C-alpha cells in the first residue's frame, strides 16, 4: 500500500536524521563553550541592526565577556514595549533583523498573556529534537532490548490546532504548532488520522479522535504529547469508553461521545470503514482486563511514549505506567516558548544534555544570589555538579540575557557540557518561615498518602493557612472515589519531615504549624482546566495548579471542597 510505503521511508529517514542529531549533541560537548560563544556572536550579528541591538551597541561586542559587561540581565517586562510595537506597528526589526514566523503565546507566571517572537531559525531547532530524536532513541532501545529495531508505522500525536492569530495576521499559538503547520504534508504518513492538518478543540473530542484512529492501527508506533497528564487522561478515557470505541470500529460509525461537529463529521466519514476483524481482536484483549499489559496487547509495536513526566507531572506518568508495562518513556525536551535548551540522549531518564547550538546559555547560582543579592552569571563549562542555577538565555529570536524563572540542577558532565535536571520555577516554593518546601517535597508527601490510603491522588493543591498561629500548610486533595483523607495529616507531617529536613526545625521553634488536610470535590481540577480553555487559554498552557497563590485560585478551589465527614 502506497501510504504504508511512504510511512516506512519517512520513519527510517527520521531515525537516520535523529541519530545524526544525537551524535552532534555528543560531539558538541567537547567544545561546548567555544561553540556556545560562537553562536552568541552570530546572534549578535543577526540583531545588531535592530532597535535593541543599536541601543545596546551589539556591533561593539566581540566576546562573551564584552556581552556580559555591556548588556543587562533582563525579564519579559524589558521586552514588552518592543513587542507591543512589533505587534501594533509591524516594527518587526525591533529585537532582531531575522524575519518572524509568528509568536508563541504563553499565560506567563502572573496569568497575563505574553507574546514571544519566533524566527524560522528557532523553529527549525525545535524540529531537530522532538520527533526525530524520539524515533532514533526508540529504535536504539528496541535494538538493545529485543535485538530488532522498531517497525515503521504511524502514531498518536496529541496536539491540537489552535489556529490563533494576532490582528496583524501573525500566528500566535506555540512553537510546536508553528512547526507542525510547516510539516503538515507528512501528517497522513506519520499520524493515524489521514489528514494534512490537526483538528481544533471545538471540532471533536480529541481523546475520541486519537483513539478512534489509533485503535484501528494495530502497529501503532508511538504516543506523543506535551505533558503526561494528557496521556493519563487518554488512558482513563480508553478504560471508560472502550466498548463504544470498539463498536464504532466494528460498524464504521462515529458515536455521540465524539462530540464531532457537523462540519467535520462528513470529512471523517469519507475515510472510515467498518473493521469487524480489528474490533473482535480489541474486544478480546479489553475483555481480559486493564492491567499493565493492556497497551502492549492492543499495540504490540508501541515503542515509546513522549511527554513531560517530571515534577508536577510525575503522578500522571506513574498512572500511565499502570497501563503500559515496560514501554519506555521519552521525558521530552527541555524547552519553553523562549527556546530549546536541553534534550535527553536516552529513554527512561530524567536528565537532559544541554544544547549549545540553540541558545547562548548563562547560569545564575541560586544559593549565591540568595546570600549576596547580586546577579552573577556563569557559562556552560563553569558549573558545579549538584548545585542549582537559574537559566538565563539569549535566543535566536530577540531575547538577550533573559532570565525566565526556571531553576535546574547540574546532574553530571559530558566533557564540557552539563547534564541538567529541571527542579522548579523560581518562586514556586511553599514557604512559611524559611523552610522552603518545593513541589518535589510535596509530591513525596502526596505519594505517601496515596499509597497508605489506597487511592489515586493525581490532583492536589496546597496553600499557607493563617487561620491559626503559627501558620501552616493546608493540603487540598482530590481523589476519584471522593474518599475522606483528612485523617492522614499525621502521615503528611511525618513525610514532610523526611522530604524537607528544614521543616521540623522551623516547626520545633514554633514558626510553622502542623499540616491540615481538606477534601476536594472530584472533578474540580478538570473543571478549572475547562474554565481556562473556555476563557481563551490554549490547552497546552493549562498546567496543573499546585499552589493557591492568587485570589482567583483560592476562590475557585476552596469553594469546591467536600463537606467534612460526620
């Protein structure tokens, strides 16, 4: 079949190019600083005739040292006036002379929209380290574990088309969608739905779409999502709706649970055919139960699941593991709207190797800044293993010495280049008296409660309660069964002391009170996400809420508590 042949050629080509990219990553570590400074000089040449470049005398900068002396460390507010002019007056050379291909829209830390300029150079760099390296790593993993490479096939790509534009006609979505639109011609050959475009949020229930076509493909090769909460939701949807999905596959129909629009239904029906043979196979496998072999049984060729599954997404990744057995996870690239900074070079690992050819990289020592109040930056080969640093980047789209709030820890080095692990966002700590509890600490507490109570706690929030003295943490826990978890406060205290050694010190001297627990009404976090999307936030920007740090979040979540048990 012609489509299968093209799929085979494309996947094999992606593996080849992905392996080239991986070798380049490793080769670059030998001259990491030299290559990173060379990139900086090219970025400055691209930007020296821009308004920002002229104001900061880019043409006079000849080294990284010159750059750090002459250009200040910045935040987004330093760029807002330039970007406003770019959007409102079409002054596209305000930050760089490179042509723009759109903007990445992000909600930002405060919730106010930010528009991050995108150039083709930046978009191309993203393309190199997503599907391409995923395919190469999946093939290598299969060869090591089974002796055979992956079987080329199509996969589930869990991304939607938001199709958002600014008044000036520029796309304003995210870097992934801009890249995807440019690659749409290959979609029918690497994605299950045979279309050259992605569907939009209001077209159809996305989970139905992915599974309706994905289940028919017995050789489904991969699942690709931005975050593991999306994959977790997909698995739970499959568990709840497999009978309807299988019936639709058998009969060649589209059921009402799809919520398909009248506009899209005819388009889908043109390519859907009854498939009783595959339906019978699926029905038999689902009938055996949803244990950790179910995905391997319905998709024996599934070779990798790609998504961010660390920090706040770890519980969702753990839930996915309940369905996927030994299928390896690709823990995604480390990037943001502002750029791509690091990529894993093997599967099932959290650490990522810094990429020195995508952004100029500077690192602000967190502990030193806290002690002195001074912002000092180090370069890629000057970091200490085990220390935490805030990222400060210069990208290929007009952001210079930009600190965007991500804190990473150096796990190890390959030659001159560090492997890093993402720790948290700056300021994303719960802190009453100086104990500085991180989300990672709190995740440990939640895991302990979940295990002891025998329930799944994927969604939770915490806030500092001042209703008594001293102030204390209040955990608000949501579980599908609506089980009362208020009696696990003592366990939470014990676990918090294990996770954060400072916690009991501050508690013993009377500065921090004991943890209390409240029960969240099941479905609250899903309701929050739906509200954000209905308000215009792109689904990719709706991240799990963990800390009630705004009045809006406090009002929303605390108005949806379960009544205390009698």
